[in-house]
C-alpha cells in the first residue's frame, strides 16, 4: 500500500511539473547580477563602477574598518586620510583611558575629587581627550559613509550619462502552448 501511495505521489508531482521545466535567463538569480547588454566601448572599470553600491553590510564593516567604503569606491587617498584620522582618534581615546587608570586606578573620570569637591585637572583632561577621540572616530565613520556613498552615486551617474542608458519599452504579442492548446498573451518588457 505504501508503494502505491508513493507511486501516485511521484506521478502527481511529475505530471504537475512536466510543463513547468523551463528556465529563463531573467529568472536565474544565483547571487549574480543579471546579464545585461554592455556597450562595446565600455571599459571594465566603468562596468565595475556601475556595479558598486553601498549596502548595510558595507556600512557595518566601515564602522570597524576605517576608510572601508572609500577603498571600495577605489578612492584610496581619501581612504588613507580617514584611516589616519580615525587612528588619531583611537589613540586619543586609548591615551585618555590608560592615563586615567594610571592616575585614578579606575575608569570613572569623575571619581577623583579634591578637598573642595572639584574635579582634578588631570582627570578632566583625560575626559576631554577621550571625548575628542570618540568625536573624531564618529566623524570619520560618518565621512566615510556619507562621502563614499556620494562618490559612488556620482561616478555611477557619470557612466550612465556617458553611455546614454535610456528607458526602452517593448510590447509584443506572444503565443505559447499549454497541453497542446494555444494560449495568447502580451509580453511587456522594460529595459533600463
């Protein structure tokens, strides 16, 4: 009985999918970009420029890797400036923390008070260094993200403008066959 049920299930699945075994190029998205017509005069660098985009994974990586988006956008000079700036910011933060631990024995910047209940000057300086380093790191991350995204969009638009990518629409009648019976329809396609 089990063999009979399995046989009917197999035949049911096979018969239902017999006519549905066509694969079109537009439906194939195995992690790859769709193949598009590339002009003959387009260089590989221009093609890569069209493929670049800033997504959340790159933004997340940019938070931990200084200059990541600028290096991705192929602007390594700006990327190295961001690396330098964020390294200086990190050094200021680290110096402020280590000096405060050495001076007060704790990371609480407000723990050392004098007899007049005022914050000691050295502890205040360490807090200022730590906050300045934090601000420099946040600013470097924001510049990497915002300016890098602007550069990528600008270069992509320049390539699109150079090759005059236009909106093209096609409507054509189409006849397909389903179980040896003709099915009439329209095929509407938009190319960018």
